[in-house]
C-alpha cells in the first residue's frame, strides 16, 4: 500500500506543472467541508448466508451474476483541527437497484419482474491527507474513511408493488485517492473559489469494504458487498 | 466543464452563439404554415362516416399563416377561400369554387393569420365535408390524400396561397405474428412481432385476452370457437411496443390471446392467428424465493447499535453546522 501511495505521489509530481511552486495561493490550507458524488457497482452477499439451499441460490436465481450500478451523495463537515490534512465528519445517501425475474414454483425462471432496491445511509469519518497537495504540490491526495451504514431495502414482485421492506445495519472502511483537478487550470480554480467557495475539485477513486449484516445477526440479510466496492467520484472541497 | 461554465466571458460567448444559432429558428417560426386540428391521419371508419353523425370527425380548426399579400396596405380587405382539393390539384392555380369550404375576408390589420371555423357564423367543420368538397371517395386500399388549401385573392386573382395535406388511410396494417404468451402471477406476459406485408405500419396494438369456453376441446391449442369473446378483455398499447404484461387475470384459468395491429389512422388489422393459450400461475418474487430457499431475514428495521449511533452522529453534525457561522 505504501508503495502504491509513493507511486501515486511520484505520478502526481510528474503531472504537476512547474508553475505550482511559484503560485501557492491556490493551495492554501483549511476548508469547511466537502460534497462528493460517487458512482460504483455493488452486489450483496445474500447468497453467502448460511442455511440457504438449492441451486442457483436466490439472489443469483433472481438477478443473475451482475453488479448493478450504485450512486451516492456524500456531504461532510471539516472538524476545526487538522492532522496533516482535513478530518471530516459526514453523512451520505445513495441508491442502488437490481432488476430480475421471479421464479415459477417449479423453480424455473418466470418472465415476471422482481426488483431489489437499497437506499444506503451512512455516517462517516474521513481523514484526507490534503498536505500532499497544499504543501508539496502533488495533486494526488490519499484519504481514509470509516463509516456506519444503514441499508434501507425493499423488494417488489410481479405487480410492481412492494412485497417486503426492511433495514440492515453495518459498517464500512476503506480509502482512496483523489486527483486534484486544480492543477489543470489554476486561474479557473481560483475564480471558482472566489465565486462559489469551492476550494478544490477532485476526481476520486474509492475502495470500500462493507460489512452490513446487522453486526452478525443470523436473521438478517447479509448486504455486505461480495468484494470491495470500487467507485469513482467527483469531490468538491469548500 | 464546471470551470468553463464558471467563466463569465465563456458564458457570454455561449449566449452569443446561442443567439446566432437561434436566429434561423425565429425566422422559421414566421414562415407560412397551415395546420388542421386534429391533423390526422384518419382511418377507414372516419372516411365512411355519415355527414354530421356522431362518427363524423369534427375538425376543430384550420389555422393558417402566410406572408401579407404583396401590395397590401393598412385598411385593405382581402378575400380568402378555404378549399379541399383532390390530390394533384394545385392550390396556387385552382379556380374551381365547387371545392370551396368557406369564403370570407381578411383585414390587413389582423396580419396574415387566419382560422376556420372561427367566426360566430361559421358552422362546425367535419371531415366528411372535406372529403366531399375534394370529390374523393373512400374506396380501394391506397391512402387518400386531400389537399387543404387557403387562397388570398386580389379581385379574382390568386395573390397568395398556402396548403397542406390530410391523409386518410384506407388499408389496415398486417396482422401481428409470432405471438408468445408466458405465464405470470395473475397475469400473462405477451409479446409479438409486427406482421409483414401490410401497406401501412402498426402505430399501436390491441391485446385481447379471452377466457376459454368450458366446451373447448383443445385448450392448449385453442381455436377461435374456443374463445369466450363476450368476456374478453382488451388493452391498447399507446405506442408500437411489441410486448405487454396483461394483469388482473385468475391463476389457473385458461385464456386465449390474440393481438391486433392498429394503424395511425385507427384501422384494425385482422387478429393474429391462431389464438395462443396462456394460463397465469403463482410466481415467487425475490423475497418469496429467498424464503423458499431457507432465508432467515424477516424484514422490518434491523436492530443493532448502528441506527442509534447514526442518529447521534447526524444530530452532532447538525449541531456543529448550526454553531459555526
């Protein structure tokens, strides 16, 4: 991991134009918070629950093997103290839905539709190593994030009406890299900050591991992602 | 993109470009036009309606706009004629007043716009009058195309004219083919293909689901005689989509399904043949299938500390936001 961060930092340094060092005004420290839009994909681990029988297992039977797209909006407030970067406390809301087909009582697939939808809510703590950009001028900023998750879910059947709904709690952790776009056009970045208060605009690559099964409950869905959730995002730092 | 839009100079350039691009469109809005409401196309049933009957399609208005006649001055009244012409007759030269639906005057100050029927003395206008004035007949299977024409006259000379056409489709679309009926929960999932060989396309479809009569000897391969047509239910698709989930049926009941194509003018095709058997059956959605395979989730809000912690964190965050100016 450290090698990856080092490589990213070197790449960022290579990308950064020489003018950076002579123009530090757009790399001032501080900030009040951030807003992030993320797009990724997700597949719940329902079929990994113990006690399920038959083949294929119910999620695979209904929705196949894909990883439908997920969306998330995340907002965070920077804490007044810093530790080599911003520490933010935030909340997020997302949306994800899988569309599939019901099953005849014989087990054969039906052409009737069924859907499984989730609105995940999260509260997060994020540590973003802003000094990499603000002091070193390297436009690749690593960050780490821990979260509490609450997945509100519902299932629809043949007629389109909800047949069951519920919520499952859990947690997540992970991190990512943010590419600071300010270095592409510092003048426009400064104008953007002056007009809208957006200090930095970043493209993020986010990797999160989730454990969403009501903290090990045997009578809850296992909505943990089957693998680490990779998502791309656009982050605005205020 | 956000940076580009942010620049006030760039935005100004964008607006300038839009203005330049929009200029021709503004000009287009002022060109000559003639429209009927409704515009059609109409179908064979509309063509054969008895004049003034309930089936006769009412044309609520013919609206037209032309450039002011050359040499017109304020205060000048111009004669205009609304006509219905057989296909091939030219509006700019037609002098046959037996084609005329209405004649009136247009005052210069009202501009170059007109509408018929519009005056208090104008009677209702029906499609049958347009057909009869154009001396058209509803025979054959080719589209009937009638030119609706407005002429502005200076004395007896046609100064300006504008025309448009009304299409009456006389042919039906081809009967749909390849009807497939898949069982659903209290429903049948029906799909089909547009038939080939029709002279007009299907603009929408009507799906007909009939219970089978108890006397039907071959319910799995029903004939038309097996269909309980008085108790049939139908659904007309709003577009030319080729599938529909027909709900509200009874699980375990045998049905026969036929599909009709409908042209834009409203002409029905022959039904797809032969009728296709379908029987709604119970279907497990994901939740039911999960339970059937031994799943233990029971639904409802999950327990655990995350909910409470989440709420406390959100409350703290909100409080922090309020305290900071």
